[in-house]
C-alpha cells in the first residue's frame, strides 16, 4: 500500500503489516525527531521503497484528469508500450 505521510502512524503500519500488506509510507518529520530523541531506544526507521513511492501520484493524477470537464482536460499523453522508456 502506497500512502502519504498522513497515514504514517504506527497503528496503521502495524495493522497493514499484520494483514501481510507491504507498506510504502514515508515518516513524518516529528516522528523522525521523536525517534532520534530517544537515541538507541528509539528503534530503527521503517523501510521505504523510494522507487515504488515515486509512482504514487500517477493514480491521483489520472483520477483528477478523468473528473475534469473535457474542455479543461490537458491533452492526452501518447501511448507507450511496456518496453518503452521515458
């Protein structure tokens, strides 16, 4: 599950992990500061797959584009095959 920082609470992470869902959520800056303040007892930071997280805005962008009236939509993007690179 890819989500924004708003969903980075430990309770949410634990619930998703208990269901076997891979979590890709960055930490909030206050959570990082609190963990560092505790020193060694603060534990390690949760893993973040940066390559998976960079594509998180694709779904939101496509949904927003779909809901716009036709006259306000940006031009269509060219189709790309799976083997094509950007």
